C-alpha cells in the first residue's frame, strides 16, 4: 500500500457520481462505491495475503488481516464515520490521511473496530507541527510515537495499565500500536533506509507502545487532565524505547528519586545532544512508589522539580568538546550542572505498572518532538 496505490482511483467510477444517502454501509455494501482506495485481487488467506502485501511494500513482517471491503465498511459503519474525512497530512510524504486509510491499516493490524476513535486522535496528535513527525520518521534515532491513554476507554479497549503494561499483558494494545505504525509506513511514507535513516530501529517501530494510566491508583490528577484534556484522551510522546530503573535498596522517596534521576540522565541520551535544542522524558511510576512520593510531595509539580534536579550531570564530567558545545548553547547553569530538560515540567510523570514496588520505567524523547494530547471523541 504505497502512496500511489492508496490514492483515490477515479477509474472505478463510471458516469455521474451518485449521491451519498446514508453513512450506514455494512458488510452487504451500500448504494454507492464510497471507498476511494484501489482494489487488488489477492488470496484472502492470511498467509497468502501477507505474502502479497509484503511484495507490495505494505507489510511489516507480521501476519496481516486482508482489508476486504466488507471489513473496512463494517468498521466505518460501526463508528459512523465518512471514509473521505481528512484527519491530517502526514510527513514525509504529506499525504492526506483519511479515515478510510486509517481503517484499512487498522484492519490489517488486527486492531478492534472500537479503537478507531483512539487511532484518529493519535493521528491528530502526531500530525501537530510541534510533534515534529518529519524528524521522528526520518531520523537516525530509534524513535516512534508512544501512546498513553486516559479515561474509561482504557477498559473498553483493554489497554493495559497494571502488571506488564509496557509489554507482556495480553491486550489490544499491540494491535492498536501496530496500526499506527502501519499508517506511518503506508500513508506517511516511512521507508527504512530511504525516508527513514534509523540506524538500529527498535521493537516500538513495529508494534508501537500503547499504555494506559492507572488513574485509580494515582495520587495525582490524570496525565491528560494535567495537560488540559479531561476524560478519554491520548497523549503521544516521541519515545526511544523503554528503560527500566531497579532499586531494591531505597527506603525513602528521596532515595528512590535520586536513583531514578541519576539513571535517566545518561550523557548519550538525545536530551544531552548538542544537536537538540531541548528534550523531554517520560517517567512511569508504579502505584506503590507513587503513594510514597505523594506523602511527601502531594503536588506533582514538586515531584517533577525534585526529579529534575536529580536528572542532571556535572559539566566537568563531560569531555571538553562536548561540554564546549553545550556551553555555547547556554545549557551549563550557574551551578555548573547540565539539566536533562529545560524545565521541571518537561519531565512527564504518569502512574502505571504492577505493585512490586521495585521498578520505574523511563522513555527518553527524540529531542525536538514535543508531547501532544488529544481528546478521544
């Protein structure tokens, strides 16, 4: 499904166009041919279709569900969406990402029909200019959009937010994340080695990252609400993969906070690169530690500031050339330290994970990609 084959085909429509009289277009068809994508004759067996799709450049190496007209129309009808609605224009191709194209890729990924509103909101989020999707798609870094979900839709879509939420919990999350990755490939035009120069890539460039926040166990306002969106919402973060922080020794919040801060502030992260003017980092805290933190810091902003101070390095620790470049950018503060992010607010906190109480998870950002939150309508 390259950009040519998914462009609207006018050859299929003979004579004057018929008026669209209903948006209810189920498996038995409807009064007009309202799907614009080019049709292909293919074996509808999953193995056969996957082989066909791989030859066309649509696949990611995993089995694909054939996006038949019946399946695509069923998803559209279930969500009462018109297929020609343009959700965004996605770089690097700047192609129009319509609802139809989102549905086709969602079907192939095996994402449930009910996930369409989440996927539409996610596409809107990553298409925001401040997310800098062009760089996310093209960079040499192993970055991919990570999605964090708030609101009741977490349970309706079976988005994990407890044990194994970042990988391992049986859920719809990998299929939803994979759907967005297929959209990046088939609509945005991300092609490894051509439009994408990612040196190593990462597993998140295949199945993405889709995680819920365990709001019920968080002592703070939900992540999306702190970012101005209440209820069902998705936050898109340009993430470089997960980093585990283990601490079996600390007994007090300040000790565990120091371990997290010093662990995430490693010099090789993009946040310390002279080629990046700024950066963010997302830190997921398990419910046990969240409760302990909240006893001393009931305001999450205080926790962010405390962690921000720990997530820094002494400028003298860096090699002269590297330090000189950061000094030229004004990154070395009067206290002689280089802070990982410009401000405490750029350390994004959420609560999720199991109740073992020994771990935190961090995701470092690409650098120039700013996190975006959108309502799921």
